[in-house]
């Protein structure tokens, strides 16, 4: 049908199809039930596709998508949280078609509207696809580089979580299951120690390649952390998931990895969860996949799928109650700091104090905040406490210019930009605080993600803040890793220190740690020194600092500038 204008028909009597083709656009109708995709004439030419390329179904068109496509039409439609109220639901998405080498990818914009059936699920989709051009391709390449892991080329953690969220939304809408899995290289630390980080990186890259080769089409792989990969698995129920994760594990375990240092055997553990049945949102997906991963690491088969556990759920509810108590204490201003001095062995003088959390109950009783903090960490609320401790510590340092304080942060805080922003805001007001503040990170938190920890420590040290590794000896961090992290000192876990007089094994372990630390230039703190005999041994073995009730008990920091301090 010729197009009409205010002056009549266009001279060449162009049709709507002619105009679409002329401007590089193609219209379509997608019947979701049959998967049929009907295009306007000349669609292949308009999109720069070969005439013999089949695009008559949504599945065949999807096969043309570049493997690196971050979003698709299907995600835009089925991942929508909007409802069709009778006029359809609009969408707009951009994605690359894979037409030759990566540098020649064809980027298109897909705009349209979908209508729902009587159950609210997408039934018919109409839209227009147009080419975006080389300029867009160049800009998009630069924008997407930040969304990929530079070592493996797989999706970054943030983008992986976005894809998982879209899959969950689509699965909820379509009433189909999806799954989320985490796979960790359980012996990466040993590989790094034995062969160096270059070989460790080669192992990570090869594992990602083997995972990619063993994956199903349509599933997504990303690098979740230093030693952990994540998978978003579309339309994957428990039966499918069991097959998938075993195939992934077998792909890694089938043969050692060839490296310049020789063949290296890599071991992985995989934990997974099916959603939305056992995870209602992305945070729950990640939490339950991590829980399953921890269980998988302890099993010979090295794989585990999340299943409800009444005892575990009861423990979680108990943690929620404790966390609620902590939140109430935070809201009511009932969280206090107790300061315990750390003494230099060489002079016997207190050098700084560690800030320990205390909670004042509604009846006035003062209790240790440790159990409440542990519960808060389990349920994901620990960032609130870490922020409050920072505020209290800086306020104390601001009132007392001669004070030096160390605060503890959780694993979650090492990746929390808002905590760092709060710290920077304080330092902008009181720059003198930086040199009098120390941050302690537990060993297990430090090795959970060495890349994240390294960035966090680097940010602190650039501001002039010292960093200590707390509870050293309870994890598997090597001194080589500690050198890479550029920490200032090591705090030896008190569970070893307490037993020095009664346990030859503990004595040998602590003595070895102190000797290694001294050789590598680390200062050391021995915690929980409770007897003179233990103190004498630590002094003889070369500990730099001592901390414990033998020397000084924790004492409440004053709320205001009150000089009195109550021992607790």
C-alpha cells in the first residue's frame, strides 16, 4: 500500500516495507507458542544477513546472537516484571549478532511490545529491529570490557548476578526452573604456593575453558571471585542440574592441566541451588549456592545441590533473632566499644587498643557483641555493625588526639564501597585520624577473595591506615600471600596462644609462625595472653606485641569526654 502524505502519495509510491528496508529496519511478529518469527520483506538484507540464513523461528534467530551478548529479546520479554493490562508491555534491548570475527559484530536495537495470554505469560511479540552502526559498536566494546573478567574473558561477578536475576524473573513468569551454581578451585592456594601465581592464573584460564566446553547452550559462565566461577543455568530443574554439575566437575578432573612448570592437577567443588523453588531472589540464590559449595568441598564427590535442612533453618531463625537484637541495639544507640590495649614487648608500653563490640541490653546489662555479630554476618547484616564501629572509633580518635585504635571488619565489608565512602568522608573532616587507625581483617576473610582483599587493603594503605591480619593460623594463608597483600602485621590466633604451656604442638606452631614472620619483616601480635608463663615464652620467641587479660582487660570507651573507664 502506497504511503500517503499531506500532498498525496509519495512520488515513488513506496510501501511501509520499502521504507523499513531503506532505513535498515525490519519488522517482525513472534508467536511465542509456536516459536514462529514472521518478518517484513527484505529483513535479512536490512539486517546485513546472508539471504540463506534462516530466521523464521525465534530459536534460529537466537542462534545468530554473539556468545558475549549480555541481553536478548527473550530476556527483555520474559524478564520483565510488568503486567499486560490490555495494551501490551513495551521493551527495548540492544545486542550483537555474530557475523564473522568479533570485530565485525553487528549491533542491533530491538524495540517492540508483547501481549500476554489469559495466564499473564507473553503470547505474541511485535517489534522492529534496526542496525546501530560501527560507531555504536566501538562505544559498546569499550563499555562492555568492564563487564568481563580480564583474565578469563568470562562475565564479571556483577554481570553474572544480573543475568541470574533475569533468569529467575523469567523462570518465575514462565513457571520454569532455573539454577545457579558456584564452582571453586579448592587447591588453587597450593598451586600458587608450589608453582607461583603465573601458573595459578594459567590453571584458572584453563578451568574456565573446560567449563565453557562442558556447558549447555544458553547457560552463562562468569568469574565470581579469585578462585570461584558462577553459572546461571536456564530451564534447569534438579534432575538436569545433577547431570550438569557432574559433567562440569568431570571436565576439570578428567586430565591434569599442562603448564610451563609441568602437569598440574586441579580440583574443583561445585554447589548449586534450584530457583525459584529454593531461592526467591538473587541474594538467596547466591547464599544457598555458597552454602552448598561449602558442603561440596567436604564431600568425596565434590558436588552438592541445596536441599532444605530443618536444623539449619532453625539455626538461621535463631541467627535472625540475634541479628534483630543487634539491629535494635544499633537503632537505640546501645552499641559501645570496649578498648583492650596492645603492649610492645620491647618497652612494656601500650601502643594501641583493639576496639571490641559491647551491647547494652535494655535492662542495662552489658554483653559481648561477638555472638550477635556472628549472627548478623550469617544473615547478611554485618555491614551495619561495621559501619557503627567505624563511626564510634573515629569519634573516639577525634576526641582523644593521643589515642590509637584498631577496628575489625568482616569479609562483607572488604567489598563494601559504602563503608569506604564513609571512611573517606570521616578522613576529609579529620585527616589526622588515618595514621592513628588500624583495620584488622580475619585470615579467613582475607583469603575468601584475594583480589577483593588486595584492593581493599590498597585503598586503606593509600590513605595512611595500617592493616593487620587477625586470627592468623586458623586458615590456610601463606606468608607469600601476606606479602602480596602488603599488610603491616600479623595477629596470631589466641586459640594457639592459650595452650602454649600445655600443648607442645601449639608451642611448635607459634614458634614457627613467629620465626617466619620475623624473617619476612612482619611485626606480630600474640592474642589472649592470660598467664605470665605464656607471656615469657612469647617474649623469648620474639613476639613484637602482646595482648590479653594478663596485661589489661577490655574497658568501655567513654560515651563523651568522661575520663572514667569501666572495666568489664
